[in-house]
C-alpha cells in the first residue's frame, strides 16, 4: 500500500512536535515488512502470527500467546493516530484498512504507519468512532484465535490507549492533558471498553515531584512463561510490590 502525501506530512509534523529521542514509537528502524492491519480478520494469517509468538514464549498455551500478541499490537496500531491528534489536533486514521503494521519475520511488530488522514480527524468523536471500528474488528478475531473471552482484550485496549497517550503527554510535558484525552476517548468509544485508571507516584529523594503511571486493569500473562516476571504495573501484583516497583520506575522517569 502507498500512503498519501497528506498522511506523510501529518506524520512528519507529529514527529517534529516530539523530542527526537521519542521517535522510536513512531518511525520504524531496520527493514520491517509493511503488512495491512486489515489482515487481522484473516483467520489463517492471524493464527500464524499468534503461532510465531511461541518462538519467544514456548511454554505457554495459545490463550496466552494470543493475549501477548494483542498486548503488543493494540499499542502499536493506534500510536500514529493518538500521537498526531495530541500533537497537531488532527488524527491519522486508525482504521484497519489504513494502518500498516511494520512486521518482522519473527512476528514482532514495534511500529505502525497510517496511510490516510482521518476524515473528521480534528473531532475527537470521529477519532473515537474510528478506533471503536478497529477494536470491534480486531478483538473478536483475536478472541477466536486464542480461544479466550473478549472482555479482557478490551481491558488491554484501554491500557494500550492510556499508555501511548501518557507517553506522548510525557514527551510534551502535558501529562494531565493526555490523561483527560484518554478519558474522553474511552468514554466515547463506550462499553465494553473500561475506563482508564492512573496512579501518581512520588519520586524518592533527592529527586522531587510525582510521576503518573497507568494503573493497569489488564494482564498480558507473560509471567506464565518460566523466568518471566510480572510488569511493574501488573494488576496481579500485591499493592505493596506494585508500589515498590513503580517507585523504582519513577526514579528513572
């Protein structure tokens, strides 16, 4: 697929509004293969992608592999949309037919691109509607492929949206605006997407200030693979353990 000049220009404007060291979430490195995100509706292709996850996590079942695939891809596909909206006020399209995943032969996907500026992309309601359209296509497909329920995948979608908007908000020094936009988008997308949650963690002396993190409502299940640990914000951690890990993370934020 070939993107439009308008989409390329909007991506460039978005990247230009972020520090260069933050471009890694927007711009691919190496030589990934562009794959249309619309292929998520192709059961054979999706089955193969989920199967590739076993190269990294060979001990877990297909339900976990599907969860891990969605945990990654749900963050990646919406990044150009929410970053452009936040930085420029105009969104790139998150519709599956407009999104190219930057795919590596081992199944990993670190970035994605959008081939189109979203019609009405300066209106948050239009952005929410387009995101819902993609979620409603992808989530049932992943649930079928992984033989799991849809609701936990919607929770992952909320955390992905919250994390990527928090990333761009931190990069721009506008964390609270990013939080507000996440809340607005999830409300407009509507059920069964749950509301995002956050926690503010105090830095340890001699550093000062508080750092905001997403308080995850979803779990990627990676800890079920031997020698893998729970994430710092994992909802399956005890509150004491989660607070300790987040305080450590705050020291480096």
